[in-house]
C-alpha cells in the first residue's frame, strides 16, 4: 500500500468504517501528524480493493473529493446570488457544487466529501439539517439537496472548539491522539 501502518492505525481505520456504517457524517479529531489523513487513505484503499475483489453493496469503489472550508469565503462555500447579472443568478459555491455532483453519482459508487480544516460556526451550523435524520440541505436559493445512501461527509479537524453540541451530536467521532 505504500503506507507505514501500525496496529493503532488499523484499529482507527476500522473505527472509521464502523462509523460510516451507522452515520453519514464523521469527524476525525486530533492534532497535526496524529494520523488522521492516513486512516482515511487506509480505509479508502481497503474499500477499493474489497470492491474489486468482492463487489456487492457492502464494499463500493470510493471517489473522494477534498476541500478546505476555511480557505474560501462563506459565499464561496454554499453559494450566493450574483447581483451583477440581470436578472440575478444563483452561483453554486464549492461545497454545493461538489455536493450536487456527489448525489448524482450512481449508487454503486461510494462518494466521500472530505472537509479538511478547522470547524467554523459560519458554515458548520448550516449543515446540521444535512447531518440529522432529514439528510437535507436547504440552500439560500430554495434548492433542497438530499444526501443519497452512497454519500458520506467526512471532517478532518484538530479540535471541536467551534462546534456546537447540536453539530457534535449529529456526527460520528473518531479521536486520534
């Protein structure tokens, strides 16, 4: 695989898999260099290998998209109305564009959207309805985007300082030390 693994990393990758079985949103929490990215890569490669060997519904080929939510302005995250056009037009943000692409993917492909960066109340609180049982994100333009069974949201964060109890209660958690 090209990755240096120890027993702890394998256990954590299994914990991530178990969280994905019961949750559609999972946060991996830990300091830099704790192995967060490694366990994601391990699980992705393991699932792809199992999908090739066994197929079926349990193991699907994984397509992962990555973004850093703090690297873009709030309007660039979900989207905004472009007032420079007549009439004003809705412009999808990075997240909404990736999310629309994911939910249109065939169901035999597992789609993971990885948000790698600090949690910020400016964008995470709007995601609570997507992370709860409704699995629906209502955009500012009125579009309602529903999470499909093959899609998972993954958050790679150092801490949960800016996450509310409402957000934390809606996701699975894997702690790295």
